[in-house]
């Protein structure tokens, strides 16, 4: 049922996806679909054993020494595929014999220690029985007699040291075993929370998936709203794009026409400035010319006087008479040609407002977005209805699927499973208590032996008196020896039981660690499970046959586990597209084609756009033929650059006065000096103002600038007007003839942008289904919890540590038994002891006991005839 639910959920998710291959790759606006709602899972499928992890690593190292071979993939595959025992004589087949030998070779690291352990189990009780019987016959140290040796103290010390070291090692081993036993019990008790956490994550997984599906479906509205927004703004979007395509030609043409309108106004101002400036300058120069003419006439009349005929004055008068031609104006503005004709023509041109005509062209061109909007209202309405239809189809399809029913069934199944686990977990804890109690009893067996050994060492060491003879040893020393022998007896009784447990747990736990836990950690175990025809001889891929009912699909345990470990969606993880093709249920490409057809029917007519009418064009032509280029600019510039008079009037007056002084005193001299004063007065009253007065300086400057402006621009007017008209005609031709092609191209881009939103939605849904919707992390957590944490970390590591500690105890019981037997002779009170003839080497109290080598306590005080002379 779980598989069916996952399939159904992912199919539902996939119902919003289609295989739309984008034919165009415009840069559409990026849509923000937000984040698929996801819950946080509580289970942390990772176990840190804590301080006992040091023991676990030590056991792992020991197992590597015992079994350094790598995981036998090929051997396990062959053993699994090979059928033994179906036909009599299968075991004798060469290939089966080879497989058996290979398995034995791989297991040799476990077989040899296990065989030694079994030998220990068989021999140690037998040795103990023989030892016991031997001691009952006063052999094997059973005789209560100790021979005196010179190195007795050294031997006693060595045996005590070796026994103490062995006991310490056994103590460490039993502590390891006890710690492993406690660790396993504590972890089993704590596993209840871990199991509950996994069930909680699975419930979250089921409950969250419908919300994720609804979120994916609801985000279609984001796509639709964005598409509707762009459709409502078709004018600014599509119209602006069309406008920008033509703007490269239209705007420069209209800008040039508008610039020409400004040039016309500037030309008029320049012509008017020329006319006014010339009039001002003509007025001043004509008055100066009249006054200079009068002075010149009066001078001529004065020089015609008879006094100039005199010999003394004749040469001076002739000089003055010859210089009269210099009394004249130099810059004659009255002779310049007028510009009234050009001014009249330009004024006629300006009667038509060319700027207004150009602005009308701008306005018509800028109305393109509104024009597009008005001409596409009906088509946009159809597209909006189509988008609503697509959304209603998605919603209706999701309602058709029985999601809630399947979710309810699976939730019931999950609840029942959790209840089953909760009901049987106390049974597990109870059996774990029995296991814990059994292991504790085993540890107590070892502890009992250790207690006897430690008490024997304590009593023997503390109660030993080196001055006492073996037959006179104290009670405490004797008790210590008895404790040691008691420890030996219990060692023989318990050691074989301990070794049986060690062998069983060693073989079981070691093989599970090497054949399950380690290959699971590096995922080699999954590769074995993914071997074709391994689990079923008729199925190439077992998992795909179970889930997808098709064994030929490449669905592997390793890939599923890896994808779930990475929290990918279950649809992609289980390759559910092979079971349920989501593209067949809702093919958005069909709707996008309808949208494309609707958009392609957009036909915008731009023929009403007129950039510049015939009146404006005629106006430009009239301006170009206004005759400005016929003005004699050189004559104007020549007069402007001339001085006011041909000669400096002050210098002329001074020179005239100086020559008058050369004449005889009289009326002629006075008359010439009077004319000189008149010339000075003309210079001060008329020439100086013409040169320095603001009125005339500004008029001369304005005339100079205007003439130069007209001279500079007049030669370009014809070419500029021709270029402007050509640019306007070219832009108008482009709008009139190429508008349909441009509109088709831009409509295509606009359509691609709208379709791009749906493609973004489709890709987002695909990615969400792959990575976020129904993410199967809880499934991987369940596997990790069951295998890696519970089986390997909790159980196997603890079991391996337990046999490792208990096995060490069992092994070191052997030297402990030997040392305890040897050491007990030095602590227990003997019945007899050695006596010697050599009085120099034995104590005096032994001499009276005879030289037969024995001394018995009941003979004290009785005469020994052997010692009598």
C-alpha cells in the first residue's frame, strides 16, 4: 500500500507537468514561485556511541586482524545463485566444492579462533577433571608437602605478580563486557524514542505531501497572473517593442526636422539682426559723411583765397589742398546690399509652424502602444479565457484523484504498525532484560573467580611469614591459599561455559559486522542486492519488478537509497515515470500552442502614423530656396573690418594747425585753425561715438556675428533640408511597408515571453518533484535506523565488545589457574616439610627431627633414634 500511495501522490504532482521543449529562448522575466512547503524531520540517523566508542573501534581493529579480506561480493553472489541440496550429489560437483573452499578460505579468520575456542571448551573441563582426580591421589600438587628451595621467595613473588597481572587483565575484560552489556540495554530502552521519531517522520511525510501538491497546483496562478499582467500591458510591452524597432529610424528623422525648424527661426533672427544693425551703422556714417563733406568744402574755399597765391603760402596751401581727399568716411554701410528679400521669404516660411507639424509626428509615433492595445482587445480577451480554462482543468484533475482515500488508508496502516511496535516493545524490553541478566550472570562468574584470586592474593600476601615453616604458617596465609584454590576450582567450572558464549557471539557478531555492517556503510551490500537475477532467477532487477512490475527497468537498491539519503523526491527516486507518465494527463504544450495561435493573430495597423505631412515638407523646401546663400557676405565682412574714416581726424587737425602756423599771420592762418578745430569737434562728437558708443559697438558686433552665422549655415541649408526630407521619407516608408514584418517579429518575441512563463512553471514543477515534493529522506532514515543504528551500532557493536571482553577473561583464566595453583603452595599450611642433614644449611629446630627428610607435627618432643649417636 505504501508504494501505491507514493505512486499516486507523485502522479498527482506530475499532472501539472508537460514536456514542452522551448522552441525559442528569449529572456523572459523570471517568476518567483517561492519555496515548496517542507517540514523538518526529527530523526537524526546518526549514532555517536560516546566513550565506549573507543572499545568499539578497538574491536573493529581486532576483527580486521582476524578477517582482513574485503567483502566477497562475487562469492556471495555465486553462493546465493547456487542451489545446494536440490539434487543428490550437488555438494560433490566441482563448482560447488570450489565455492565451499572459497567460503572456508574467506571464513578462515573466524574458523581458526572458533576451533580453538571449541578446543578450549572440550579440553579445559577434561583437564580440570583430571587435575581434580590427580590431586585426590596426592599428585599434581595435592600432597600437603612443600620442598624447601633456595629461590622459594623469588618463585612466590613471580607467581603472585603473574597472577595479579592476569587478574587485572581479566578485570579489564569483565569491565568491557559489563559496559557493553549495559550499553546494549540502555540503547534498547532508548530505541523506543528513535522508533517513535521514525514513525513521526513517516506521518509528516504523508501529511505534508498533499500540501506540497496543492502548492504546486496553486502556483499556476502565479504564472497565469504574470501572463495576464503582461497581456493587460500589451501596449507598453508589445507596442513599446514595435516602437523601439522603428525608433532607430524615426526619432533621428524627426529630431533632424525639429532641429531644422529651430534653424529657420535662428536664420530669421540673424537676418533681422543684419537689417537692424546696418540701418544703425548707416545712420551714423551718413551724418559723419555729411559733416566731413562740409568741412572739406569750407577748406577748399579757404584755400581758394588770394592769400594762398603768395609765394610764402603757396606750397603749404597746395599740400593742404592735396590732403583734402583724406577727409572722408572709410566704412560705407550705405552701399551694402539689403536682406529684405530674404527676410520676407523666411517670414513666409515661418507662417507655417514646422515645429508643431514635427510634434504631431512625434505624438503619432508615441501613440503606438495605445494603438496596439486598442487593436488587440478582442484577442487578449480570448487568451485570458484560455488561461482560466487551463487553470480550471488543473484544479478539476486534482479533484478527480482519490488522494484523501489513499492517504487515509496508508495513515491507518502506519498507525497500526506503530501500535504493533508499541505493543511488542515491552516484550522486546523483557527479553532484553533476560539477556542482560544472563550476561550479568556470566560477568558475575568471572567476578566470583576474581574475588577468590584477589582475596587469595590479599590474604596470602598479608598473612605470609617468611620465618614460619610450611607446617607452621598462619591462618590468614592458609586462608589465602584456600581462596586461590577455590578460584581455580570455579575457573574450571565456569571457563568452558564462558568460552561457549564467546565462540557463539564471536562467530555471529563478527560475521554480521563483516558481511552486513561494513558493506552497508560503504554501500557494497546494495551492489550485491542489485545483481541481476540474484533474488529472483526470473527478474533482472528485483526492486523494479516489485515496485514498477517491470524487471527490465534499471531501478537499483543503491540508487534508491542514495537518492533518499539526498532527500530527493520519491517520483524521481523510484522512476515512477515508467509506471505513470505524468505528461499524458495534462499536456500544457497543447494549451501553449493555442496561446501561440491566438497571439499570432495579433495584427496591428500603423498606416495612420504620419511623421511629416506635405505642408511641412513644402515648408522646408521653401526655406531652402529663400536666397540666403545669395547674400554678398564678403562685402559685409569687408565694411565691418574697415575703420570709420580714412584718416585719423585728430592727426589731420593737428597737422592742419601745424601747417597753418607756417603761414604768415593773418586771416588765412586763423581760418585754417578754425577748420582744424571743426575737424576736432567732428572727431569727438561723431567718430568717437561710432567707435566706442555701445549702440554702434553692439550693432557692429551683432552684424559681424549674424553675417558669419548666415555665411556658415547658408551653404549647408540645401544639403540639410535634402537629408531631413530623405530621412523622414525613409522612416515613413519603413512604417508603411515594413510595419507588418516588424510587428510579426516583435509579436513572436512577445509570444515567447508569455510562453516562457509556462515553461518556467513546468521546469519549476519538474525540479520540485525531483528534489522537494514527497522527499523520501524518512525512508532512508528508517533503513539507517534499522541497520546502521539499531543492528550495527546498538546490537552488533555491543555484542562484539561483550565477547571481546569475555573472551579475554576466558583466555587469561589459563595462566591465572596455573599461577594460582603454584602460588597456593606458598600460602597454605603443609602437613609435612623438608629436613636436611647439613646443619649449616638448615634451621636448628629441624635437626632434631631426623634426616629422613620429613617432619610431622605430631612427632614434636619424641626422640628420633636416627639422630642418636
